[in-house]
C-alpha cells in the first residue's frame, strides 16, 4: 500500500469525485438524452427541460453510487493489482467511511430524482441498482462479469424513456437502444479487461481474458460491437431517423473499427486510447447527429 502524507491529502469531495471518475459520465449520458428526446418527440415534440435535468441527476447519481460501491467492494483486489494499486481507497486518499457516505448520498440523489420523475421510475429504481452492485461481485463467481455490466448499462436508455412517458407501453425503441448500449459497453469492457488478464489469473479474479485468453476476448468484443452496430441501425429505422443519424452511425463504425485495430493480443499499449477516446467519441457523435435529426427533420421543439 502506498502511504499518503496528511499534508498531501486532497479535499474529501475532490478525492471522492476522482475515486468515482465523475467525468466518465460522458459514456452513458448521451444515450439517456437520446432516448429521452426521442420519447419527447414521439409524445408531442417539445423538450421538457426539467425532465432532462432530473434524468441527468438520476444518471449521475446512479453511476456515482455504482462506482463507489465498485471501488469499496474491490478495494482488496485493487491493492493486489499493480495497475490499480494507486486508487484512492488503496492509498488512503479516501477512507472507506467517506466512500460509503458518498455512495449513500448518491443513492439518495438517484432515488429522489426518480421519485420526482414519476411513480413508475420510483418503483423500478431499486431494481435498477441490482446489477450496479452485482457487477463487482460477478468477477468472483463468473467468467463473464462483463455481461452483468452490459445489463447495468442497458438500464440507462430504458429508464430515460420511462422518465418521459411514465409507462412501459410503446417503450420498444428504448429496450432496443438499451441492448445496443449494453453490448457496446460490455464489448469495450472485454478490451479493457485484457490488460489485467495475467494478474487476474494469479489472484483468482474471473474474466473472459483471464479464462479464455486475450485473442478470444478481443474476438468476443468484435462480435459484441458488430451486433451493437446492427442494433443501432435497427433503432434508427424503428424511430425513422433521417440522414444525420446515418452520418453519425458511419462515424461510429469508424470509431469501432479503430479500437479493434489499435488493440491486439500482442500490443495492449493503446487500450486506454481505445477505451476513453474512441468510446467517448461514439456516445457524443451519435447523440449530436441524432439531435440534429430531431431538430431539423422531426421538428423537435427547443
């Protein structure tokens, strides 16, 4: 364990935000917005800004809770992995008590935002937290914890749709988008896990790369992203998106291809570039072009 001198400790809030990597909300938020705005177009064509604000609060709260719980549950594993040994709970920059407090606050924020949205969101919110907590435990009992992460991430677009409509009726497009997002994130989690394969085998952590090897994991990720792309195409057709969506989807195909070219079984040096740069681009590009389509073609009022 790396000791942190008292005078070097960052502020508790700042350290906690670094612990949960708050900036990575960029991966999930665009698809929640995309789902919500599409639902708004279907149900009157006007943007309900307060709903979007509550969806943002709910998404950030849920993700913060999930990340804090993940770090708490995995802190002993992180201490045994050279790549993660400098995480805040391992070094002592954030205490376990502070992490639990932050997780509890984030959970209350999530549930509060769900309650303000509509009764259905409040009723389903506790169920949505199950895969968030189950994911870190998954690597202890299954070689496919990435599938649990995929389920957890699929909840976002579905929840955003229900936040707008308050009903499961007509929510088919949201489930389709949720499946695409889940496979997308599960697919790049397969890539990300490759860098820990050797350590995971040594310390008993389960994952696809640790059990089946890097080549199999990268092939599985490719399959996941091919299916993701097909689902994005299906979603665009189902909600009748126009040319801007297809331009964004073409750029997405390039980003998918890039990450699968730069990461190979013999060269994992560019995993972070694929993970953060390419995947951040996917979410933003699809959202921007879908928004352009909704504004220009479908007359979404802003």
